[in-house]
C-alpha cells in the first residue's frame, strides 16, 4: 500500500519535471535546464529551513550534551555505513568493502550498536557511498540538476538513487514500528542539518548567489566522488 | 596556576615569539639560498613543496595565539608574507574573472585582485586557525617529473571525516625557482571555477565595475561579522 503511494508520488514528480523542462530561460546552464523550477523549490526549501529545520538543529546543538550528540551522530553514521558497505561492493571495491564491513561489525558490537566509533582509531576508515554513486560508477550520466523538495540538491540520477537508498537500506526497512521509524528519520535529519551549520556561515560569506553556488559545488563534488578524486580533466585554464 | 606564573608565561610568550619567527625566517632564508645554489640538480618536487609549506604553516599557527584566535589583521599579514609568494594570484584572479579580464583596465585588474584576495582571506581565516589539530597527508605525485603543471593531492585528517585538498601548481620559469599554486580544490570543488561562475553572473548583469562594487560590498559585510 505504502509502496504504491510512493510510486504515484514519484510519477507525479517526474511528470512535473518533464513538463517544466519546456520552460527554460535563455542563458541557462546546460547542466541545469530546469533552473526556473529548481529555483522555486530552492526558495521553498530555504524558507522551510529558516522557519523550522534550522532552529531545531541549532537548539539541538546548543542544548543537547556534546557526548549525546556525538553518540547519536555515530549511531546514525553506523547505519549509513551499512548501506555504504553494500554500495562499495556494488562498485566492485574489494578493499573498501572489507574495511567497511569491519567498521560496521566492530562499531555495532564493541561500539555498542554504533554509539561509539571504535573503528576509526583502528584505521578502519569511513567511505561514504550511495546508490546514486553506484549508478554513476556504472556509467549512468548525472542527467539534469534537480532540487528535491526538502532534501535539496540532487540530479535526476542521484534522485533515483536516493529513492533506492530510502527503500532498500536494510536498516530502516526492517523497522516495522512506524512511530519509531519516523522518529529515527527525524533525528537523522536533525543530525545531518546540525553538521551543515558551520558550512552555512562560510557559504554566506563566499557566495553571491547561493542557488548557483550550491549547484556548482554539488555537481563538481559528485563528479569528484564518482571518479574517486580523479574526474576527467575539464578545467579550461584561462 | 598562580597569577605571577601566568604573567611570566605570557611575558615569555611575548618575548620568545618574535625570536621564533625570526629564526624561522632565517631558516627559510637558508633553505631558499641552498635551493638557488643547487639550481638544476636540486629542484624541489611539487609534492615535497606542498608538504613543506603545510608543515611550516602549521608550526607558525601553533606558535602564534593571535593566528589561532583567527585575528584578521594578523592572518592577513601572514597570508601576505607566507602564502602569497607561493601563489600565482594574478593567474587565479584572471581565471576567476574569465574572458572579461582581458578587456579590464590595469586599474580594474588591480582592484579585482585586491578585493578577491580580501574575500579569500576572510573566508579562509577561520580555517587557518584550525590547522594545528590536523594531520596533513600529501599523496605521492603522479605524472612525469618534467611536467610544467602538476596536480598535488592531499588529505587532511581531523576529528571528523578526512577532507580532500588538492592543488594545481605551475613550474616557475628559470632554474630551481620552484612552484606556484594557481588553483585549489576543496572536497572536489575547484576554487577558481566556482568563483568564475559566481563572478560571471555579476559581470553579465552589471559589468566589471559592477563586479568590483559587489566584491567591495561583500568584503564590508563580511568585515562586520
């Protein structure tokens, strides 16, 4: 039932995207044909963030004991690591897959369900992977830039990856208690937003236009990640 | 700690710091001399150069409380003295401004360069104050040693996840004169390219003088924070 509903929503979203694809402005960035719509969504996200998400994240940062914040961050980090491990395997990275498996096992057991990160001091390094990256690894082009409602910067490819991330990530999938699962989603979101608070200040100092700055940084960063730090050289010097 | 002890420590720090800075200066002087003497044979490899520059900066910040505190004036002075000589800042600005650079008058170019530098210093002053707690790991160089332009990759490890920091360097003409940085990549994002697209929006809308005005304005707002 729930799945069907999600699919309908996705269909509507894609439909809206294709439709708005007709309305491109003249001096558009070729990677961002849906800029007018994206800017709208960006604006809405920004006001939702200012009104609700950011204040909550700030309060969380200011009024929760540091140790608790660290523990919660580790806990969700460990859950994300599980899915990153699966994606490391899908991207045929044997060493990384072994390392990440070790991380998850050590942190889940010795680290008490992931609340303590004992793996990092043991040199089991964290590698973040997601299904969008896996698709990119197998050669799927990123497609147009896309700002998702609430979740922010993405591309057509990364958004499809994101749906798979949300649906197939075994850690969340197995929780049948809906209130518990929703609580986990919310805390996870606050934890992620808290991590972005410090970035935000420098963003406001650097960017003239936050929208295009975030877009360009996101697209470059994803390309860099997919090529593991060696993207094809696109730099046109001078 | 007793009050007099604290005073003593503060006094020692105050007197020893200039001594330390000047001795580092002397050390670098000797280093530079030995490089220029060894000329062709002893050219420093670009990854070695980045490693040395990073370590020097770390030491400098470690021993300077006002740098650690992110003091802007002191940071600007250090950037001018210690970082700017290693950058081809003209190339960075030209590249960030894009095609419009060539049509800009020399005065406009100077103005752009100064304001761009201020913008960068304000942006990265905070980062500089935190370098002492970090481990900098420069990756082995790939490519041929005869390359005129190279990419040096490094990884910075602190409390959180490692941060990728890559540099593009050009060989300076002449023998044994070393390398200059002309672009910087933080977490996969090239600095010059990112500014270029921000700047081009301004130039398209308001021209070169418009960009200069926006930069001046932005630097003023940032200074108030």
